[in-house]
C-alpha cells in the first residue's frame, strides 16, 4: 500500500530488465507511490527482457535506448517529456554490464576493449544522462 509520496511526479527508470533488477523494484514502488514512469533499456533488452509486463503493471511507456549513445539518451528525454506533457522530476540510472564478467574473464586476463565498453555502459552513461 502506497502513501502517494510521488503523486504527480514523473520519472525515467533506466535498467529494469526483469523482476530481479533493482530498477524493476524501484519502478514498482515508485508507481505504488503515485509516480508516472517511462522505462528504458537497450533495444535488445527491451525485446528479450520482461519490460512489457512491468510497463503493463505500471502504465509506463517504454522507450528503447542505448545508454552509450547521446542521441538515444536525448530521444529518451524528449520522448518522456512529450509523454508526460512536461518536465521529468526524477531519473533512476540503474545500468551495469561487464563483458569481461559475461565472458568469464578473470581479473588477470581482462580484455581492455571490454573494460572500456563496461565503463562506457556502467559509468560514463550516467554522465551522458546528466
């Protein structure tokens, strides 16, 4: 049961993929507290994840975006503002991905191109979002 703490607030949630995602849980709670949401993740994650279920549950709009692309990020904010009919009140950046981890590469065997991509996705994308 919510207390309407976010009633009238509008936010963008980056990174909700499935029920195990921190972003998913935050989106559910923000919705329960009265927030309107836009969800975003990479186009492949939007297709392969369960975001449609979260969008249906929360009434959110999904706007696919590659967080490493400034053009895609600008599109997310433009689309969110059009959807909301005005400003965005909050953003949750809950993005993290490591190709080295996915490829089971140990610390002593890092692929530095993967590391650069990891930093772009997980950290630099936050700066780009700001």
